[in-house]
């Protein structure tokens, strides 16, 4: 029996379904289309937790299911929030990564995420991939936010050890700085010293 609508699904259920399809590379465009129309038709997204929103936009990108209205709906919701305190670092990084990957540079969303990240006491909760993804996303989306890059660079430079960073993390981070033409010699020196050590 086909579901006429997805109203019986809770937000976590919707997020988990599209995430699972995308994760397993199980192509099903009609499913993504139905979920997209359902999400766009909702009055608001307050019932969705940050991770659910992140998983949805990630899934649409990973599945190559282009539905800009879904991204717009999620971006508008995030921008309208009073704060992003309930978003963990992975939520923040993956959300802007997804928008950049889909070549959607929603300036208000990127500004809100960058301002929130810069205002954090420190970036210790960010994993190396999250740091790389966030600066990569801003560069890819062509959204300039020098204070964000400064915060990320200063954090990396201050680390005692870069052993948790994978080669791709270094490559994406330094590519982002170079492509965005953000000068921060200390991060290049720190990474260079680590690589040749």
C-alpha cells in the first residue's frame, strides 16, 4: 500500500530513510522527490533536530537528488533560529559542506554558521575533517568570511600535535586558504613542519 503522504513519519524517520538510501547508494529518485515535496510543504521545521536537518541535506547531496527548495527550506529555518547552540560541530560543518557541494551559496546561512563558529570559545570539539570541511565549503561556495578562516587557522596552529589529521584534511584545508586567497603563513608552516617531520 503506497503512502499518500509522509505525515505519519516523524522527523527522525524521514531523515533516517533518506540518509540510509544515500549511505547505501540505493538510488530511488521518486522517494527523494516525495520527501522533498513533503518537507517543503511543512509549515515549519521546528520539530526537526539539528542532526536530522543535517542528515537530510547530506543525503540529498550524496544521492545527487537536486531539490533546491529543500535546501532553501532548511536554510531559512536555520537562519531564523535565535542561535545555533544545539548544533554540534559536525552538524555545522556538514550542513555548509552540503550546500557548497550542491553549489548553493545561501549567504545568510553561511554568515550565521560562520558567526556562530567564530563566537565559540574554541574549536576543540571540531574533528580535523570538520575543520577541513567548513573552510572548504566557504571557499567552494565563494562566501568570504576571513574571521572564520582566522579562527580555524589559529586553532590548528595552537594544536600540540596534528597526528589526527589525515592527508586529505591537510589538502582540503590548505586548498581552501589558498583558493580563497586568505594569507595565514603560520598554518602553512605548521602543516609543512608536520608533513616533513
